[in-house]
C-alpha cells in the first residue's frame, strides 16, 4: 500500500488505515525501529511481558529449580529466631 508523509509540526507522519492497525494488533503505544533501511512499527510491550506465562511453563516442565543449592549465612545461623 502506498501512502504519503504528512507534515505534523516540524516532523512528518504516516496515517495508518484502521484495517492495517487491526490486522497488526497495534495499540496506542508503539515502538519504532530502523532495520535494513526500513522503519519497523511494533507493539510496545512492557519489559516483562510474557514472563508469567513462561514461569508457568517452566513450573509445569520442572525447569524452575535453583541453579545452586541454597547456602546459609551468619544471619541464618546465629541471628535468626523463629
């Protein structure tokens, strides 16, 4: 689809048709990147998007174990009281 850049103050912009926005799943906040001479628009997702689902899958597969065994500290050995 061809379109034109429109002037927005000192910048330029592109109007995206509603159908393209719907098909791509874009929301109000997007990220822009330049890749190989093209401007790529993607959904802006939080820094931990998908972590909860990944943790559930790890738990299901038994992959959520500690890498090293827990070690006690001086606080654990002498200072902590139940």
